[in-house]
């Protein structure tokens, strides 16, 4: 009888957790959150409540921060596992350049201070849009590795997903702030394509370059957005 | 030369220097031998040795410089940066250090523009030379006369190496919030960091400690705000506050300069409250103490109930001390006791029965043993301060006397009966404290029916009664000494079931019979009434009886009153079954039973009544008394309750 009692006392909390509470909270479980379909009907009423500009900007900045952090972690993971120490320091000598080098993005502080809000936003958008495809490629490339850790793969996957939502946010922001309509496009290509199957070492180096370039660009995005935020002096006080 | 050498060795055996260098010196010193020359040569040798060894000691290995190590590069505001390196050993020669860098995707090598601004072994890149989001490949070269050494190259990006300056203008003020103080800490970001434009976003952290507690810092994270409140201060304490900052992706700055603050004493309010509490509790304590004191007795009774001591109701201890016994014991006398209208026989005085002892002792013994349980013989002829209960321990037990009588009368039977009586004497007697009358076990004649069932008392008693009647008739023959012999034994019946009613009747009947027997003997009073005295009660609750001494000496029949005893004669029993007592009479009243001829009518002689009236009154013969109305004086002043007992209708 003792063992029976012990079993009962042992399983009561488990029972409570798994059975009782779900039963009690059953009505609550039925409330499922459905994303709002905010496509506006033609000439119809906008069904979705709009978000304020400040909140949207904050949310976009948060997105960018997160993306940067995760990309930083992915890069260091990759570095530890795949890149020998000597090559770590000679990134640039390998001849791999970042794909976004060609973009007309301000690269110094003086430039940035002179640029307008519009161009800041557009720069961000350009960066975001230019990285969507390469990240997908990076993901497939990493999957080919035999010893790629799951955390690395998960992180890169997460980043590529978040980047798409970031793009959407920036588009909305542009629309709000600049009253411009832009198309979210995936059609912009041409920045990066690789047809041939690369060698292993090349592949590794390319991926490494890709990751570190993306990390840098994520930081750029974050910085631009924060600068943009502090430019709204009537709503923010960044001093 | 050889001679020199030989001379040298001969002259100075200690020094075995035979180097060629010595030889020219010796040649030089070819001078006449003597002490001075010897000394000189020693000096020369020593000098040469010193030169030789010092040359070895001072020898340097000049070498190219060791590789310098680059320690760190830091940018305080993401606009400029500085790199520091650690030089290795310089190889003994003056070494110069140079820093070269390349920007990413460019082969152009630049040298450090500023070696001095940031101090020793550093390179400072100003705003113009700083490009952000650009990888710098930096290496340091150490050069000396013998060679150069390259440090390991370092790749940096300015945005990742930001370490701001500590925050500035830290101010701490003591504010008050509803009487409770708190510290308001505020600061400024480092002046170089451009937080206003959002170029750098800083988050802050501060730490507080009491002055006396070293290394016991309390950390607070302040986020992006530039002020902070610290609560829960110790009154009168001195606090140290420091703050530092960090960019969103970068390194923590150093702690700012310490700011001191003293919290004023504010515990007056607290103290007054405590004083109030203390006073209140003291008051309550006093009240409780007073209440306890007032009710100490009742509390004592509650907690420690007093143990009841022995106390007799109505008995006054003080009277005892005074020594007045009458008054004392008057309290013990229970009025209306014995109850006048007792319906039960056990409350009445129990008469003792004189039982005829049959010839066959075995059966009697059996019976006696069977029936023995508890016996009480009440002495009805004596009134004492006792409640009138029969007690077997009175020395007027008949048993003893009967035992002696047997001896005198009969040799054989008496012996046997004596044995019996003695056996009976030692039978266990249980005093029934409830006052019931118990009589001795029956000692009937060996009628067969007696021997069997002691429980069937009623029947046995009746038969016994008949037997006694018969015996009495038998015994009325005068002169029959060989009659069954009065062995007057009281008999007791074990009376477990308190069926006394019929029993006592029978008992009395028997007793009367036995009295008749007694009368045959003559005026031997001793057999008539033999009394036994309780010697002692042994541990088996058996009363050990002994014949009363100095009783049977008088043949005249003066009843041997126990001397010195406080007996009073029963005058008679009235209708209400009350004993009428007589004052201690003279011997004349008592004595002569011989001449008495009683018909049960008055007279001094008292005879036990018998059921049967067949007896003729002879001298000193007990006659049946009509018990209804007569008060018979006992011959010796004793009232035989057997006669009295036959007053059922009375």
C-alpha cells in the first residue's frame, strides 16, 4: 500500500499538469490567434488597425538587432569549426568580396550624416532585399556539410526567415514615413549566382565570407535604422 | 723557457698555470728571483685571469628583435581608434616599431599616422583614417640593427571594437519619498560618444556600496536612461556610487569616478514607533501579571488540582486535637442506624446459630468447605459502639466454646468435632463489609442430602432444620451424655447469593436446637454458650479463633462474662426487632439458670426459641419463647437472637 501511495503522490503533479489544467483551460485553448489578413479590399475598409510609426520603427529596430546577434553567433560558430586559425586572419586576401559591395550604401559617418531619411530607408531596404537569396543559398550549402552542427543550421534558417519579415516591415515603414509605395520584390537578382559546384575548400571559404559579410550588413541595417530613429527628434530624444 | 717553467713550478707549486700567455710575461719578468718578483708574477696572472673571464662574461649575443605582440585596438566613439602592442625583447640593440595596415580588398599598405597621441607603443587613427565597416589588417614590425620581426596580423572592424569612455558628471542626491530617503543618481554619457544622433547607443550600469563594506557592491542595470533611483538605504550610511556604459555591440567602459553621499539619519520616526510598541507591550504585560496574581488561587486549582486527603465527613480534626473523644465520635455515629425498619435481614442483627455437630465429621467438613465463602457472625447479645453488625471477630463466638464443650462431653466426637471446629476456625472467613449476614457453614449431621449440593442451600437448610429438630428431640432425653453432643458451633453459610431469608430462618432454628442441647448438659453454661475469641486473621482471610479464656470455669453456670469487656445485656427484643438493652446487671440476675423454669415467659432465663414446641422446659432448659411479645432476659443477660429471629410477623 505504501508504494501505491507513493506513486499517487508522485504522479499527482504530473496528472494535474497534463490533464486537469488542460481540462480547466479548455475554453482558453480554443482561442487561436489568427494572423490578420490585412489586404485591403478594393475600395473597402481597412480591416486591420494600423500600427503607429513609432511602434513600427521600434519593432523594425528590434528585428534588426536580433538578426545581427544571431548572425554574429553563426559566424563565430562557423569560424570555430571550419576555419583554421591562419585563414581567419586572411579573409580579405582570399579575394572574396562581399556581394553588397557594389551597392550605393554610405560607408562612413560623414556620408551618413549627410544622407537623407529617404536614402537611409532605401539603403536598408536594398540591403535586406539583396540578402534574401544568398541566405537561402547559404542554407543549402551548409546543409551539404557533414559535420555542420544543428545550431548553426537553425540559426541561419531563422535569420533567413526573419529577414523576410524585416523586409516587409521596412516596406511598410517606407510607406508610412515617405508615403511611397514599393513592391516587395524577389525578382531582383544578379547580385549573386553560382552555377558550378565549388570545391570543398572554396565552398567553406565562400560560406565563411558570406556569413561575415552578412554579419556586417546586418550591423549596417541596425545602425541605419537607429540613426533614422534618432532623427525623429520630435518623437524621440536620443541625447 | 724550460728552466723558467721548472722554476715556476718549483717555486710556486700552487699555481699550475701553463698557458703560453704566461710565458712572454715570464720572459718579460726575467729578473732576479726574489719575493718581489714573485709577487709581481702573481699579480700578472690574476689580471690576465680576470680579463679572460670578464671577456666571457660581458659577451652579448646581439640578435634581431623579438616579435612584438599586438594587444588590442579600441575605438571610443566609433570614429577613431587606437591600437596598442607589446614589444618583445629587443635583442640588445635599439629597436624601432612600426605599424602597417591594409584595408580590405586593397593591397596598399599604410603606415600608422600617429604614434604618439595614444602613448607608448600605440598607433592612433584619427577620423580621416578611420573607415567603418571596413576590415583593417594591421601588423607591427620591430626593427633593429640585426633584423626585424613581424607581429601576427590582426583583422579588425571598427564597429566591433567600440569601448566607450566612462560616463561623466555623475551626481548623487538624497531625495525623500514620504519620509523615506532614496538616492537619485544621474550622469552624462562620455562627451566623445555621439549618442544624440544615434550613432552610438549606450546602455548604463551602476553600482553602490556602503563605505565600510569593501567589495560588496550592489549592481543596478539602468538601460539607456541616464538617471536612477536607489532605495532601501541605511540611515546614516555613507555610500559610494559608480557608473559605466557599453554600446549595444561592444565592450564595457571603465567605472566612472566614485561619487560619495551620506544619508541623513531618519530613524527617529522608526524609533518613536518602536518606543510606542514597547510601552504598549509592557503595559499589557503588567496587566497580565496583575490578573495572574489575582487569580493565582483559582489558577492553581485549575492547573494543579489539590489531592484530596483522607477526611471523614463530619469529623472534625480540631476536636481530636482537643482530646474530647465523645464529641469526636459523636460525629461518627450515624443517626438512624441501624435502620429501624430494615426489611432485609442482612441489615439486622444476625443471630448466631448454635449448630449441632453430627458424628460423622467428614461430611460436615465437606459441607463446610463447600459452603465456606464468607461468614459473618453477628453478635446480637452485645451492643457495642459498633453498628450492630455481626462480626466474627468478637470473642463471643460460639464456635470456640462449642469446641471445648465437645471435649468435655465426648471423647470421640468431640475430638472429631473439635477438629472440625478447629478446621472451621481456620476456615476462611470473608467479612462481608456490606453488612450482610453470613453465617458459618453448616455443620449438619451427615444426612446424605447435605453432602451434595452446597448451592442448594435452601433445601439443605430446610433439611438441616429438620435434622436439628430431630436432634433436639433426640437430645431432650436427659442424661444423655452420649447424645450427639452439643457441639455448638456456629455455622455459617456461605452466602454468595444473599439468600439469607430462608437461611437465617433455618439457622435460627438450628440454633435453637443447639441451645436445647445445651440445656441438657445442665448448667454448664460453658457448653451452652461458648464463645470464641478471634485470635487473629491470617492472610487467607481466615479468622483464627480461640476459646475465650477464663470462661468456663464456673459450673454453677455463672456465665462467664468476659471480664473487662464492655458488654451490656440485652433485655429483649421488641416487636420492632430492636434490642432492649439492660444495664449491667448483677450476678444474681444472671446466674441461676438452673432454677429457672421458664415457659418462655419472662424470667431470667432465656431460652432460645425453637420452632418446635415439643420441648419441655426443664431446669435451665431453654424454652421456646413466644417471641411475639415477650422480652426475655437472657440468663446471662444475652439475648439470643435466634428467638428474636423468629419474629417474622413482628
